[in-house]
């Protein structure tokens, strides 16, 4: 499922912004973009995402804005700077080179200037607060999209049930037409007087039993009802709905192959069209 959420949290020194985007995917594919200063929180954030988001091609981006510019200032090791500066001056005096900028050289020496590599505990809690705020908005976005999907799926299943009702209204005239057509074929081919009518009736009954679609109608209606119950339940039922839709497809296909009636076969095509749209939508359901 697609989703979007953004969260903010700040104190007088720093402001964190967490943005979460996702596209549909069968599995959780997580891509994190973090500033170096919060890189130590990556494992914690990944673990939280796997529990809270479950599935999707997810992009999580964190940005840091320092409200107090001194909060991100580098630390200068004054004693080490003095020691480097004195040593450089002594060496320059011994070599007779007094033109070099000793102060600049000393500043560039190792470990004179250091930056904080990690945020403190207070800022870590602030970052997690922004993250959970983004996840909450993200979940709300998905919930809204899920409700739209639920309504669409339920409407399409109800359409299939409506088409099934159309099949039943046509079916009553189907068998008499088939019987009449076979009788006409027999009369034209060999003549009624040349046929054993008892045997002919037995064959007719046997043939018509093969064309009976009562079981398919009952099973299809049952699958549709079960689908609607599952799509309205609180649990995650994406795979279950997929299985039910497969069973619906089997019954629709069998109904079409047994129909032997142009009108019913046209209705079956409409059922298949709705079922394909249902299967496409189910790819977005967890």
C-alpha cells in the first residue's frame, strides 16, 4: 500500500523532521537516509519500522535543523593546539622559516578540532518522538486508503452477486431451449420415428445433468459472502482474500463452461472482469 507521513519534534537547540513514504510491495523494503549525527539510531529505527509498517517499499528520510547554531559548533582542543603551535614555531625557528602560518597549520593537525558524532539521550528521545509522529500519520494515511479499497472490493463482489442473480433469472428458460434444440436436431438428422424414445430420454437426462449449474451457483454465492466477511474483519487478510478470489474464479469458469447459453456466457464475462479488478486491488492489501 502507498502511504505518507511526516513528523516534527524540537527543543530550543535542534529540530528533527522525519518523513516516511511508501509504495506497494509484497515485502518490507526499507531505505533510510540519515544525517551522520543520528547514524547510531539506524538499527533501532529499522527494528521499529519492521514492527510498525509491516510491508511496502518504504523510504525514511531524517533531516536535522539546528535552531541554536552553537549546538553544532565543533570543539577545539586548546591544549593540543598550543602544543602543536609551539612545536611548529620551534621547528620553523630552527629552519629559519618565519613566513609560514603556524596557527593555520596547528588548526589542521589531527584531533585539534572534533565534531560530535552522536546525539545525546535527550535529542535521541526527541528524534524518536518525531519518528513515531510520522508513523502515526503514515498509518492514518494507510487506514484511509484501506477504507477506500475495502469499499471498492465489497462493491465489486456485490456486483458479482448481482450478475449471479441475472444468471438465475435466465436459467429457468435454458434447459427447455436445450431440450427443444436437441429434439429439432434429431428430427432433422434421422427423424423421430427412427429413434428409441426411451433411450433418447435417458440420454437427454444424462446430458442435462452435466449442464446443471446449481452447485456452482451455491458455491459462488458462499465464496462471495465469505469474501465480504473477511474484508470487513479487523485482522490482516490479504492472503486469505487472495485464496477466496481464486475459488470464486474456479466457480465462475465452471459456470461459464456449463452454461451452453449465450446470455449466461455474456454475464460470466462481466463476472470475470470484476474478479480481475478484485485481484488487482488485492495486490495492495496487507
